[in-house]
C-alpha cells in the first residue's frame, strides 16, 4: 500500500467517524450558549453596552434583551421548580 493510499484510508476513516458521531441536541447547545453568554456578560456594564449603540442598534438590543429576559426567566422558573422537586421538569 502506498503512502497516498494510507492517507486516503485515514481520511475516509476520520470522515466516517465524524458522520457517526451524533450532533449535540438543541438543549445541549442552549446550555452551552447560556454559559458562554453569562461569561461574556460578566465583563461588560449594561450602561456601557447601551452607550455603545447607535439609534438603530438600540432597537435591536432592546428587542433581543426583552426576548432573552423572558426566555431566561422561564428557564429560571422551571429550573427552580425542578430543584425544589428534586427532579427534572
């Protein structure tokens, strides 16, 4: 077997392994993103964020913050209830 055949075989094996590995669930992705978001939020003051927006950006930031606040509030409520029950929701 030539070095080229060996390389091609290795690439095919790696590709096959990637195709077999499951994609993370949307819930797993959301948990990771929430953690990353919280890490990022620790480094900036909300007033500095707003001061750094122009008029159009303010509309987007406001809408995004409202939606995120409501969604994260629901997650916090459900998680808190699950903690009190000692079980998953």
